[in-house]
C-alpha cells in the first residue's frame, strides 16, 4: 500500500511538473516584444507646400468659388503644416490620371527605404522572418503586396504571409493582433508588420464635399515594425505588448456608412466621410475603453469610478439641472494606469474629441497634434509616427505604459497598451526637425496666401 501511494504521488508530481512546464511555455509563446520600428520619411521633392496644395486644388476645373472656399476652410482647420508628403504622380501633375504603376512605385519607395532600414538597425535578416503581415487599405494588387515584399527581400518559402485590405486607419493595431496570434503558434519566432496607405491612385476629382475632405487630410507615409516572442531576443526589445482590445460596430448601418469608398452622383469614386462619423467614433470609443479599463487600471480607480457613478445617479434622479455637471465630473482616470497616450492623428477634431473623452491635457495630446502638423494623416501608420515623437522627445522611460488608440472605417476603434522595456532614445524620422516642435505658432499659411478666395466683405462664417 505504501508503495502504491508513493507511485501515485510520483505520478501526480510528474503531472504537475508537466502542467507547470506547459504553462511556462505557453506564457513565453504569449509574450510579444517590439524589437524596433521605422517610420518612412519620403524624399523632400514630394513635400506638400502651400503652393503645391493650391496648385492641386486649382487643377480641378470642376470646382468653383464655393468649393474653393470650402477647401480653404478645411485646410486652415486641418492642423497640417507645409512638410507632409504626396505621391510622385501628384508632383508630376498626373493625379487625375494615375496608373497602376504609380501605386506600385509609391509602395516600393516605402518598402525599399523603411523595411531595409529596419533590417539594418536590428540585425534581423529577411530570412529570419517567420510571419509577415501587411496592411494597405486602398490598394490590393495581384500578386499581393505581402508577396511583393517576400520577393523583394528574398524571404523564406515557409514564411506565413498575410495581406490585409479595406481595414482603414485602425488596421495597424489589427495587424499587431494578427501577428501576435500567429506568433503564439510559433515558439521563438519573428514577425514583420508593415503598415502604409496608397494615395497615388485615389485623388478625388469630383465636387461632393463629403468626399473632398480626404484630399485635404491624407498624406504619404508608412511604418515597419519587428515583433518577436523569442525570450532571447526579447531581452533587447524596446517594448512589450501587454493588452490589445478591438471594437467593431459595423452591424450598425449609420456607423458602417460613416466612412466608405463610393461613387458620387457623377460616378467619380472617392472616400466619403459623413456627418455620422463623430457619433460612430464616440460609440466605438466607449465600447473599447469599457473593455480596456479593467485590464489596465488599478482596483482603486475602478472602485472610485463605480462609487462616483452610483452617487451621480442618485443625485441626477433629483433633477435635470445637475445632469450635465454629474456626467462631466465622473470621467474614468486612465492616467492611473497609463503614462502616455498615442492617439491617432486623424484630424484636429479626432484629437480634441479623445482629449475631452479621456480628460487629457495639452501635454498628453502634443505628440498627436505635432504628428498631424508634420506628417498629416498617414492612415494606419500614423500611430508609429506619434510613438516616434514621444521617443525623439525622450518621454519614454523604462516601465512606462503607452496607450495606442485609433479609429477606422467599419466603424472600428482599436487600442493596445505597451510597456517600455529597453532604452528608447532614437529620434527616427523626426531627427531633422524634432527640435523645432512644438512650434511657437501653429498658424496655417494657407489662410494668408489664399484669403482672396473670400468675398470682398470677408466671410467669417467660412473661416
């Protein structure tokens, strides 16, 4: 009997040891580290100066004075400066008749610069990449862009390549999620995530105001990042991915149609941004943060919010007069769990909306505002430019947590939280200009140079 008991105990101990080893192995596979990332800086001859922007607008002969006034108002309020970038076919005055090759050339210029630089910086060879995820919303050629990268850099035959399209500005975090999940099935592996957008073939040539907005906001850019779940590589990683939350409200008709590519009344294609977009963004943001908060905030903050919410509900039941004050006062404090906020610079309204919703201050949203001013909205890659600004300014210290938050057509709101693990002191794409930011004045030169578009009495409502 004693021998049988001893054997039973030994078997139980062995089973427990196996479970522990399995759990440890699973935890290691679940780790997702950011080795490094590179934001693309196009050549200076592709910069969109005030004169360049004006030339692009006035080349569309379908536009009259009302449309020109509308575009002036949008550009002045956009928050974009004179140093963002456009495709080469725009520079060559061929935006109205783009070719398939124009789009491929735009992609190749980014691939050849950013991805090559990333391999050089990290010492990772293309043949070491196990997973490749590429996201470009508006351009899906055959063979895919993922295949184009595999061929261009000579990657292995067994590389797991994924190509995402139609996912909008929030696709960067979708790609991170896909790469993280792919790494979980591949111990000690490396993933390359590539995020950009194709601008070259998508200049809108019509007069629909909801579709003219995209011409003013979107600019060229892109980012490439290397991720790993290999603990030996993780020791030299910059950051570790701790949480990732996705919210998609595409089942709602208004939200689904708030940002979409469609034909206007004359059959000209473009991106339509409807008046329902702010409402869709607010709803998606609320759903996302509701799921994210329990993962990143301490129990004390969650308890404070719950008690405050209960008290406010009791107070609000006494009268409508206190309703606004009570709703505004009970904002959950995300600063209790996050030190830095990496907000998608989709536009001034987007940044200010998130600032108000989360109770942030000017310092918190400075990286997003400066990214919008310097680079414009580069779609899914925008978040990496915001992160790069934080790094270039020396804001990111070991142990800090960074919340990335982005929106995209669908309508989607995606977020993730990184923890800084290593030294982050690289100036990246901001190296030549970060000392100039934030500038003393954010005044937009378009107003001064194109104010003649207003009537002789001035049109204060438009401006």
